[in-house]
């Protein structure tokens, strides 16, 4: 696992957005071989999306040959509701970039058969050749998507009943106004689905997330802290700010900062700090893992699923 510590939250967002952009550009996606990107919601992701939009509008990035899967959505909340994750991602990202609407996959929490919706979502991921890069933030209890404490670490996309503290947190930070309006269930990509992605990038900011980051890095894999599952992923990257590291041991922080310094030295002679350049410095084992994953299933053009946007 790589941990990239930045001075403050805006630097985290910029680094994460440019990391995504570099991964997309180095992949050289086409219509027949799109880059498959999974995204999630949350306040942490808004400045990341803002920088991605800037890069697209500056002509430095294109979403034309990207297929995107959104990690979660509320059950029984209309897509048009301003609090839906469908509205969130279109408002903050998709309506500002050159994404093909048919290449956007967002779970629909309003269908009669939620189980079938989850199965179709997993099947769509498989048809596209799997997720190349899964990006998102975490909650204060270390959840990714709505994979809350106690979630199975091999779970797939499913219906998840929200914990009381999650509902109260949504009410406090969302725009629902009253707890009775907050959905009590959601559809979420499973932990196992996330771990199947060829690379996972987490964006973690603020002291409120510090305990979760400490559990992820300094303790063992634990289903009560689902973010800790990244310890079992061959290509996991965490970009965090200084505030998020306050619960870590001093030597842990020094270790990861030292690794950053070493990596900077190794790529200093390169014209770019893109993942391609960084990959040249990776161990032989890491390169073999990535090449093996790519050989296991090259992405193919997804079946088209009409969207109303």
C-alpha cells in the first residue's frame, strides 16, 4: 500500500485528480477499450471532481472513452431529488465533462426488484472487463460506500440497511432537514467488488477520519473497519492530508514520508510523475501482478444502458 501525505486538503484533491487523469491518459482508452472508473460521493470528493472538470475544460483530459460505475445510491429516493447520489455526481462532475451518458452506470434504488438491480450492476462491471480504478473517500467509521462496520469483506453489490449513526450523520451534513426524510436503506458496491478493481485510490482528509486511517494502516484486517481490507489489495493508494495522520505513530508517518521522498528521487529524471513513470520504480512483483490482472480480462465495449441525462 502506498500512502501519499499532503500538507492540506486542497493539495490532496489536486493530487488525487491528477493521479486519476494520468492513469486515464496512460491507459490510452478507446471506444473498443474504455477505461473503467468507479467513483463515490461525499464532501471529500467535491474538490477532486472540481479539478477533474478543470482538466477536461482545459483540454488536458477527456471522459469520452470512460465507463463509470457509481459506488452507491439511496433506496426509494427519486433520482431527481437533490440529495440523491445520481443528482450529486451529475451536478458536480458529469454535466461539466464529455462523458457519454450511456457509459454512466448508477444504481437505481427505485426499482421493484433491488436484488436484480444489484446483480445487473455486477454483470455490467464484468461485461466491461472489470474496474480499472476505484476512487472514493471513507466515513469516520472506516466505511467505503455503505459498507458499514460488520460488512462482509467478500460482499458484492447489495441492499444495505443503514446504521442509526449513519442516518444521523447524513441528516447533520446533508440537506434532508429531518431524520424522517433520510433513507433507511441504500444500494452499495460490495467490499469484494471494490477489491476486484485493479487499483483502489482513497482520498482521506481531516481529523475526523484519523482513527479510521490508523485502523487501516497500523492494525489488522477487521470487518468492523472495512477500509482495513485494503491491506489485502496489491495496488492500493491512499492520498491524505496531515490532519488525517494525527492518530498514526510518528514512525509510521516518517516511514511513508520517507517512501515519498525516495519515490521522488527515483522519478526526478523523468518528465512526468504519472503512474507510468512511477511504475518503472515498482518492484518486479508489483509489475507482474498488474500485468497479470490486465491479461486476465481486457476491457471490452460495454452494453449500452440508456440514461435520462
